C-alpha cells in the first residue's frame, strides 16, 4: 500500500509558490499515481490532501490558503485525477486533514 503525503513548502513568493504547488501537489502526485497504478502488488493508495479542497471558492479560509500558490486548486486537480484514472480493480482513499501543528493546541 502507498500513502502519498507530499506537498510543497511555501516561500511566500507568489510566482515561485504557484510553480512549486503545480510541480509538487499536482504533477508529482500524478506521476506517483501513474507509477503505482502499474504495480500489481500495490492494491491501495491513500492521498493525503487538504481539508479545504472541496470548500466553496468564495470562503475566506479557502481564499487565504489558496493564496499560497493556488495549492488547493492543485490538490483538487490531483484528487480528480486519482478518482478518474486509478484502476478500478484497486482501492483508493482521500484524506483531507485540517491543520498540523508541532505543539498541542488548547487545553
């Protein structure tokens, strides 16, 4: 089984982040999906995406996160590619976690 948790690291430079988000969150993910699709022993693929990929585009949370290189658009495209192109004889899942932090939050 394969778990894909790749994602670009923002530089906060708009054109650089757009290039990196497309290269990593879409292109690299699609490349991995294509490769895994051809491996008979791999029967499951888990894509760790982002909570907001299915949010309405006009929400402030979506706009804020997507301002980092259109990352949500790239992750959504990768999810769509997976759903449309992964072999029907294999299983896949998309996980959309919220925020990961180093330290425990709250009480």
